[in-house]
């Protein structure tokens, strides 16, 4: 399977779209957004550039990416006004925003939302000019562009970016690790879609090797594109400790494997189809992230912190939803995985698969809370 051609979040704004099913990612972004804004403010005050170039890598579609961009723009503008109090130079800041994802991503939905976003934020852009209030007499000018392509490789000219952001994207590998296939091209991880207790040791070794290759290439590519002293803030799923299966992220994939197995037992999926399906995902440990940054050598780590998102969802949410945690997770995973599942198994299994998956998650949470691990990494390009 060609991941770059097939893999994408469900586009649009429909019931199963990523835009409608990314609330868990938004909760995580809100928990750690202060780290991204502190990083961009620190960079701005150290350099006071009149023009800034910012990239959001793995932006997907929906409201989350514009929320991130809005927080960054607000932070830059606060820093500009703070600097004005010291220097009395209240000049307009021009910001170029680059949104990156794979070519099949629904960029159009972002661009359609862009004019209203500009009006709400009182910023000027090529398509929307808004008059600033008195305390924002020089609102930032912001332009936006889509950059299709894999971030596992070069995307931008050398020495052009000031700040890079990426949220919940780098745990997606560039490919399923080729080392999990035998000489006949069959997976040695039979019946499982990710690292499990039943997986041969070679499976976890193959996934680690692929993560090391991909993350090193990511760092090397970004080091060429960032200006000296530029910053990068990355959020990704991970794990604590050396054991891959001792984590909530691994448990969630194991439950999806069981959901597939139930459909096999019902005759809805051919067993060989399941045996040939693997996910291109890896949840690294803190030590594995730190090791790759240090080995690549272009960046200093300002912060590397673990955080968790609670799974105890209140059914009486402010939006009126009564969805269980299992349903919320299942619809979120569906919005991410559906393109690959449809391509491999066909579309006829999708509704049943994720209905079963949501129920299995709810059964598991009845035994105890599931708390996926995430890391946020703030990096500074070395001078």
C-alpha cells in the first residue's frame, strides 16, 4: 500500500469527518498550547523580525489547525505590542503560514474557512481585510498557503522558516516497516495490526528501526529549512518505559485488532486480508525521542514533557452530546484510519467495525481508565 497516496483524514464536515471527530486532539492541544506560544514569543522578542514564516506540518483539516494558527498569531501580536512599549516602533508584522499534509488531504475546507477566520481574529490577509481596534492599530498581515507532500523529506527552501509546529502527526511512520515481512512478503505479525504481546520480538525491533529512520530524516530536513535559532514544537503519542505493550496507545490498537478478529469470525472479513494489514504507527518512549534528537545533532531540546488526557468523559457535555468514551475514541480513530481500511478491506465493513470497537473500548474503560500518553517537544535549532 502506498501510504502517501492512500492515507488521509476523512475530509469535509460530515458526521464521520476528522473535523467533527477530533475533540480529543483539541483537548490535548489546549493542555500544552502555552508551550508553543511561549516558544514563539521567546523567538520573536529575541529577533523582532518584521516578517515571519511559520509551518504547521500534518495539519489535516477541520478547526484544530486554524485554532493552532490563531494561537500563534495572537502570541506574535502580543509580543509585538509588548515590544512596542519598549521601543515605540509599532510596525506591522507580516506572517506567512504554510499548511502541510499529504496530497490527498482536504486543504479546500481550510481555505474555505480562512476568510471568516481572518474576520474573527481581526487580521489582514490577501482575501480579507479587517480594521483593527485601537489597541491593534497595526494588525498582522497573514497569508496562507498549502504545501502538499510528506514531511519525511524536504518541503521548503533552505533557511526560510522561523517556527515549525506539528501536532499528533509524527507517530505516523512513512511506511509500514518492511522488516516485518518475510521472504515471501507475508507479515510475521499474523492476526495483529500493531505490536502486541503475541508479536515476535522482530516486530517491535522493526517498528523502532523505522521510527529512527523517519524521525532522523524529519529532523535533518527541518534543520535545513529553519533559520538559525528557529524553533520547533512537536506533539506526538508515545509510551512510558521500554515495553511497547504496557501503554494505553498499544491497548487501543489491540482492541481494534480484536474488532477485526470478530468480523473474521463472523465471515465478514477474509482472514488473509487481516493477516496482511498493519498500521504505520509507532509510539516512542521519551528516551527514544531524546536519542534521535541528540544523534542528529542540529537541535537543542528546550522541553520534553509527558502529558495524559483523561478518559473520564462527562456525558453531559456542553455541546449536548451523550456519546460514551468508547464511541468518541472509535469515531476519532475512524476519521483517521478509514481511508486505509476502505482501501484494504472495502467500505462494507467500516460501520460494523467501529461499532464493535467502541463497545470494546467501553468494556475496557469499565475496568479502569484508559489514559493515552503524549509528549510535547520544544526544540531550538543550534546556531
